[in-house]
């Protein structure tokens, strides 16, 4: 039994079946952020009052650069996905909605890339 009217069926209005995937992305990135954020906060507290040389040594030690880059990528992806949901829900003009989503994605890539570059530069010098 179909709950949509004949007109809505003809126009193709209804679920696009994309919401569940987006929902999972939000939950998985949120779950990944928990241990990464706890690790980062614990590390940052341990570096309180450290000079630049100590911080560079910490950033280049063991898996710290990998964890920092993972934190950056997951954080910006999670933020972008969350902003997309807010934009889709509260921006009503289709042109404005698409423009805001594209700008949000570009900003996430730009800031995420700059952050990853900073970690790499800090780790490998330059």
C-alpha cells in the first residue's frame, strides 16, 4: 500500500533513500571522535607550558601525527555533515540551499587541508 498521492508518485516525490547513509556517517564519525578527542585533550593537558621544541618532538613521536591527521579529517567531515543537515532543514530556497552546502564542503576541505598541511610541516619540519 502506497502512502503517496498519484501526483507525488508521478513527480517522483518521496524518499530518496539517502537519509540512512547520512545518518550512519554522522553516528560513525561522532563515535570515532570520542577516543580521538579524549587522546587529544589528554595530550594537550600534558603539553601545558611546553615550548615549541617540546611540542615538535611530541608531534613527531610514535603515532601522534597519524592520530592528529585522523582527528582533523574526522572532525571536519563530521562538522560538514552536521552543517549539511542544518542547512537542508532550515534554508528554504533551493539555490541558497545548494550554494550553502557547496560552500560548507569547500570550507571543510580548505580548512582540513590546511590543518593536515600544518601537522605535516610541524612533523617533518620546513
